């Protein structure tokens, strides 16, 4: 499915008179630069290509990304996929935020292919986002696909909108969490998850 998304992305790159590129060209002019000078001549097209890739999550669907990789399994201990790289764009300033996601679930007769969890993360990270919503969307998607006893998601990220502008704090990071089912109701379960991701 990701290969299909990349193919679609590559098709869009080759189209002439790209509307996003035209908008970027106008923006460069409004900011006082010359989009016709050598260093900026291809910038509008490059920015358009970049945005289509960075926001390709809008063209992805969780069910299609998982692609049936759900398997009957009696295993009911915690499954954790940690340190998943996350890159997204803040919807307030269109500046990047990036970090790591840790995703866990307690199976209830079914498991999902491990590679599908980072793919689910990308479905939502590659959209205009706030970290809080991204965290809950990932948890909700895993819950909806696997139907486990519970899901836990923690995201740790730094935001360039805080580092490059505004408050300009270079060493701050945001941590958000979303818990469902047993992770909400069982302190032992929650503590085990936090211990496994090194946040106990």
C-alpha cells in the first residue's frame, strides 16, 4: 500500500502547471524574493513535491494499510513497538515536529503484523497535526483494527514552532499519551508499559 502511495506521489511530481507550486511561487514573491533567480527557480516544484509526500497520509486508509495482516493467536501478553520515528507538520505554523512513538496493545485472541503498527503511525503523522490528536488517532486506529483488551500510545516530540520562533526554547519536548481499556483501568498494566518504554 505504501508503494502504491509512492507511485501516486511520483505521478503528481511530473504534472505541469502544478497549483501548489504556483502558490509557493507567489509566496516567495510576497516575501520579497525573486523566484526566477537560479537558487529559487525550482523551489516551488520542490516544495510542492515535499508537501505531497509529507501530507500523503490523507490518501491512506488504515484498513488498506493493514491489508488483512490480522492473525488469530492465543498470546495475551503485552505487545510493544517502541521508538517508532515520527515526523509530522504542526497545523498552526506548518513547521515540523518530530520524535518517537511507543505503541502497545494487549491482544484478545488476535495480533497484528508488527510492521503494520509503524505504518498506522505514518497514516496519521503524514497530515497536518497537533501532537495530542495524533496520539489519540493512533490509539483509536489500533483499537479499531485489533480489538485488543487495551491500547497505549506515548509520543515524545520536539516542535520547531517552539524552537525557531515564539518562545524559542531549544531543549523542551512534549510528551502525550492515550490509553484505552486495560491500560486505563489496570495500574499494573500501565506501569509495565511505562517500564518497557523507559518512562517508569
